[in-house]
């Protein structure tokens, strides 16, 4: 009897200790409720004329956009130099653009635009495919779009960098970039990336680095390769969590990779990066063609005026774009391209944003 009593007491003590441990460490057992579904309608052909653009859109049937992407088919040979990204940006209805007053321009947006432009050459193979990253979270149930813009760039071989910053006490989830007008065929966005509105990042001039957490801004870089100015404008878009949501327990992790090239004329390069174990769910990404070192120094343009983006999209580990309805995308890919001239000291950059809402 005495042994049974002692055994019972020991068992009772173990149960009490276990209960105390469970109370003392409430953060051990939780599930990140962030999830995404990628939606894409497939490719839209064009542009079919020079110095023109086409606008396509991907739409979320459920959830809100946390970001979006674009991928282009460009054909082969020198004509492939003529197709470039003109915009990858949120839209209130799948056609209207946020190009008016700056600041918070939309809430709970569910549409994403992919805008493809042409220069002085076109090919029947040109097409643009948009991607909407449709986001859901038990905590972040509202979003807002912040837009900022600058005039330019206006002269050949110059960049125009603009930064959109999320309101205080919100989380950056993704972003986009746009250049107008399409009639200036050498004008295009060459970078769209997460950053911070602080001195360490020169207030957005330096991109967020691999492993950094909770960036608060999105930068867009316009590039004028051949001169020409018809009221050239560069737009940046930040997708942020809604106001009055306690995001103190959330984490958005940055993943970044930079690879050399493309450097030869009429050449392409891809770069892919993904969310690691414990990073959270992929919610958006960005891309750039640059002079390199974009997380350590202020952004510089690539080695040739004709350099451009042809893609920034959710993908598998091999850089292949995911299909419509994908729910397991964990990587982001950048697709860059030169023009008709060699491009020394040029690099391709890619970012993935990975979110954990902490619940």
C-alpha cells in the first residue's frame, strides 16, 4: 500500500509539473495561419507593335493579395531584346491603375496587373503572364496599398528610385513597380524590392538583405536606357497589413540572392531564392537587374541601357513558375535580360518575403 501511495504521489507530481510547464511556455505550440494560393489566367499575347504595351490581370477569388508577379515569353534572337516588364502592380478591379495622388490608395485589394512593354522590335512570341498571390491569415484580415511616385528618369543611363512606406504599426507583405509612358520604349522598371525607411538602408536606397526581418517599405527603380522624356514617371507600391491589427507577434523574413550576369548581348539570367524552415509562408517577392551589391550600397544601374526585367514570379526550386491554384509555392524567381549590347558588371537579384503571423 505504501508503495502504491508513493507511486501515486509521484504520478500526481509529474502531472502538476507538466501542467506548470505548459502554462509557463504558451508559445511552444502554435500554428502559423498564413497561407497563399497563386492565381494566374495564363499568357496574353503581345505587344504586337513597337513602343506599346499590353495590360493583363490575375484575380483572387478568395483572400487578399499580398503581392504578385509577372513572367514573359520573349522568343529568340535579337527581337527578344524588345520585350520588357512595364509594370507589376496592384489594381482595384483588374484594369484601373493607382497613378493619382500618393499615400494609401486602396484597401483589401484582390487584383494584380502584369504589364508588358515593347521597344523598337517585336516578335510574335511576345506574351505576358500575371500572377496574384492570394493571402489569408487568421490575424491579418485586412490590407492596404500605399503608392509613391517620382518624375523620371529622363536622361539616358539614369535610374529613378522611389520608395513607398507602410503606415506605422503595420507589416509590409509585398509590393510592385510601374513606369509610364509606354511610348518611351527605353523606359522600364528594372527593380522592385523590399527595403527599410531608415538611415541604415539610406531610406530605401539599399535593399533589404538576406535574413533581415520586418522591412517596412517597397522600392521601385525606373531605368531610362536610351533617353527620351514624355512626362516619364516611376511608381512604387507597398502592400501592407491593415490598420488596427496587432502585428507585434508577426515576423516577415527576407530572403535574397544575387548572381552574376547577364553580361553578353541578347542574353538572359535567372535567380531563385526560397523560404527556409521556420521562415513562414511565401507571400511575395521582388527582382532586379543592377550594378550589384544592392544590399550594401545605394542602388546602381546595370552595365547597359538595354538591360531589363522579363520576370518576377512565384516558382519551384528550379525556377519554373507555379501553375494556377498552387498552394505550396515557396520560391521566387527573377528573370533578367540584356539588350543588343554587352553589359559588363551586371547582376541579377531576387527576393522572397516569408510571413509568420505568430498564431
